[in-house]
C-alpha cells in the first residue's frame, strides 16, 4: 500500500491561472483546474516515451507483470478517493455498477493484463522444420479515451500495452481529464519516468496523436465519426489501430419469455451508467406475446431506481455528463413524442436534481425510422418496439450500420443461441447485455470499429508478431 500526505486531487490539479476549470457533472461547481497541454507537450511526451521504451522492454515480462500487480494493489488501496474524483467529474454515482465498480474494474483489468499468459505459438513442426510466432512490443502506443468510462477504458488501453513492453502516451477526453490524470498518478508511482504520460489537451492534440510518426499503435474509443478521422490521419504513420466505436445495440425478447425473470438484467443492460455506454442496449425488440409485460417491468424499475448526485449514497443513476449529450437525449425523446410514441415513464428533465439530469425513460409504441430507434441516444431512454415474427426482428436488428453488441432474451437458451448466431455484432449476450470479462475478447464489427481487446487477443493487439523458422 502506498501512503502519501498529498491527496490525489491536489497532486493532479494546477492553479487556476495555469489550467482550465473542470465542473462537477451533477452540480456544475468547479472541482479543480486541469492542466492545458498543447502540441509542444505532446512532442515532449512522445520523445520521452521513445527514450524510455527500450529500458522498459528490457526489464522483461516477469518484472513488468510484477509492477502491474503492484499498481493494481495501489488502485485498490486508493479506491475511495479515485471513485470520488470519478463520480464528481463524470457524474456516475459511487454506488451500484458505477464509480466504485469502475475503479475496482481498473484493478481487475490491470491484474488480468499482468497475469495473462502469452507463450510463443508453434505453427509448424514436421520433418525437422519448426516455425514459431513470437510477440514483440510495437514501441509507443497512443491511447485516446472517452468520457463515459474514462478510467476503466484507459486501463483497457494502457495496461496490456505496458505489459507487452510498450510505452504509452494517453489523451483523455476534455470532459474527464482529472479521472485519467488521477489514474496515471497511481500508475506512475510504480513506473519509470517516460513510460506513461497523460497529455490533457484538446481535439488538436488528439488529431496530432493520430497522425504522429513517432507512434506505432493508436487505440481509440469514441464515436464512429471520430473513428473515421483517426483512420484517415493514421495514413500518415501507418500505425496499427484498435478502434472501439459507437454502437446502437439491439436486444430481442423471444416469444413466451418471463418478463419478470429478465427485468433487472434487461434494465441494467439499457441504463448502466445512465445509458452512457457504447455497448449498452439501445433498442429493444419484444414479441407481441410479452410486449406489455416487458414494457411494464422496465417502467417499474425506471420509476423506482434512485437518481441523483453521485456522492449521495444510495443513488445509482446520475446526470448526463455534459450539456451536448443532455441535448441529444432530450431532442431524441421529444422527436419520439412528436411522432406519436408513448412515453411510459420519464420523458423529461429533472431540474430539481441538477441541470443535466434526465429521468429514466421508457418509450413504447415506436417503430424503426424514428430517430430514437435509428440513432444512438447514449442516455437514459430506451425505445421498445413490438414485433410479430422473429425473422423480421432479426432483420431489423441487423439493419443498423453499427455492430458492437446485441442480446437475445428467452427462457429457452437453445432458441436464444440460434438467434444469436444470426445477429451481426462483435458480441451477442444471452439474457444479459454489456457484461464484460477481462479474459474474453471484445470488439465491434461493421462501423463499430475493429480490433479486439482483453485477454490473449488484447495482448496480441499491442504486439508485433514475429515468425522464427528453423
């Protein structure tokens, strides 16, 4: 356990004259001031990373794993302070599958990266000839993270990269710089200088990372639109890419399913992190035989689930993180109402809680073609669409250009698996949605990106395969 007389927040913030204010997502009061890094800072960070990489790689796999396990211990030891910073800046409550959960997941994924075994692979061994695939570090990884799960997704990017002998330059979202700076503060208590640097900059810095010839790999989590720009910029350096982009994940509830049995998992599949999750359930197709029961069950949970400022114990739904996302959710729900959809519960802001709170919303009697169905809402509003034919529901679920995740809900697991095989998504869950395992590969298809993270696949994604034949 690491002890320190300076709080993490004090260590990562700068005087008002040297930084920009970062608001509390719930109250909009200033938490502190984040450093403002520019292109010169980026150049210095990349130069330091390149200089540090050979020695970091030379430490060897076992020593890097030991250091990452020590970092995981330190994350756990400082869980409450890290969760408080995250809750205030991002908005997610301390309780439930939120801030404490996210910091705990950072420790879990760091340990997984440290302890996952990646041995050389024998791909041919016959007649006295033998060929093996070995995995070397790429060099310097540029990691660009989002604002919805800023700590956890940054760990997904940096921990495997460090384990494989790479050094990392990370850029957090401008909405959540303090969370990632706090995370790096813990990491850098254990890492040599230059191995991990956070550059807290604007979009200009992000664009420069994507095109920088000093970087060997770019990892990006964010919107599909931004992902296209990353791909275009990477032509300047031919850096390898892992892109986890937007999703408009469908769920299909099959005929005869017990609505009460699936209700809680279904609710959190839709509303985890107040709906601000790339792989959350965004549109739900329900067979007419159970439609009313599913709508009622979701509405009951949406009404009963506590929402409020994250530092108040007991709340499990928080605000939208920023004004632009609040405006998107409000606009999509207003459009659904104008089209004649039925707002079963919610459908309006909760200004008594704070300026960016929007009630958990269930929308029924809506069809494909409505913006709330066709566009990713990324917030606490779920459209529930009635269907009569399972094949038609599969066709409608696959109609999206995105393909991050999907789910099938049924009392008959074999029937659910048969439908899952027909859905176009990187991950299809049965009677759950959005649950992740550090040992199980995760990535999207179609316009939800490419490349996989987690487990052995995640380590290989931040390494250069080298074949040795003899």
